[in-house]
């Protein structure tokens, strides 16, 4: 869905795992100047990743054998 362009080749077609960055997918316009139709999908994917990490950092400290204060610190620092 990404129209194209990268720092290496402005006229490239599509997204390149080697030459593009995740932030290229989040921009309104692709590097080649076209409207980026992949943006809504990238924003949804970023939201899912963030939510997954929040859930991980809430539940992971519970499985670690350590003091309650360290568990709390892990949860707070992981979520923030």
C-alpha cells in the first residue's frame, strides 16, 4: 500500500524492508510525494503494538520472583 520512495531511491515503488523505515509508513505523504494510503494501516498496527507492550509490562512483573516494590517499578517504568 505504500506508494514508494526511500532515502536511497526517491523513485522506488512500494515499501522496501531494507531502505525504508517504520516512520515512513506513518507519514501523510510518501517520500516520492504521493499520498500515503498505507498510513491508516500503519497507525492501527502501531496502536496494536503499543497496547501489546502495555499489557506485557502490566503482566510480566507478576511472573518475576522479586519484591513487590520492584514489581511495581517494572510495571510503572514499562508502561510509561
